C-alpha cells in the first residue's frame, strides 16, 4: 500500500475549503430540488455549470495549497503547470 500524505493545511485554509464544499453541497441539493420541481432544462443546466465551476475552483485551490505548503521545492511555474495539467485531466 502506498504511503499517502495526510491533508495538511492551516486552520484558515481548512475552514475555507470546508465552507466551499458546504456551499457546493447546497448547490447539489438545489439542483436536485429543481429537478423534483420539474424546472426547465436551461435552468438546471445553468446551475450545473455553476456547480462544475465551483468544484473545479475548489479542486484547483486545494492542489495549489498542497503544492505551495507541502512540496518545498516547487516553483511558481511548476505550480501553474500542475494546475494546468489538473484542469486538463479533470475537466
């Protein structure tokens, strides 16, 4: 089994990530309710696009936090390249 690093971030950053994820959870619940209420496809798709953007931004922020705070030899350019790769792979 691989030795995986624990999620290490400042309390401020952890609170920020948790707050963002709670907002995303609320967005998911909102989209679910929209479907239950038979709202238009356009309205649902607009909210799904916002949700996708929120997830992408949060993932990018967590990756940047990890690289900035846990990998001491990482340059700003390497961080940007990793974030760009993350964006290509995930989205």
